[in-house]
C-alpha cells in the first residue's frame, strides 16, 4: 500500500511540473523567430486563399457548363418535337 502512495506522489509531481517546465523553456521567443513564424503563417493563409479561389472558380465553371448542357438538350428535344 505504501508503494502505491509513493508512486502517486511522483505522478502528481510530474503532472504538476510538466506545464511549468514547458512554459519555462518556451517563455522567450526572440524577434527573429517571431518574424519567421509570421511569414510562415502569412504564406499558409495566402496559399490557402489562392487554392480556394482556384477551386471555387473551377466549381463555378463546372456548374455553368452543366447548365448549358441541360439547356442545349432541352432545346434539342423541343426542336425534335416540332419536326
């Protein structure tokens, strides 16, 4: 029983110490790192925006072409009926 109590104390200490140690090691970020992170994040957003814009344009063109094809088929059916 005493063995479990000792292990429990070690586990509790490790859970309590881990966030403190992580914060302590990551507390200082120099300006160069901040500038690099800003450039990386900006590049990601610009790339995503460009990709979404191109994808959106392709989807719009697909549905426009689909609409044109449906209208053409409808016109062909009506012209066949009139003949």
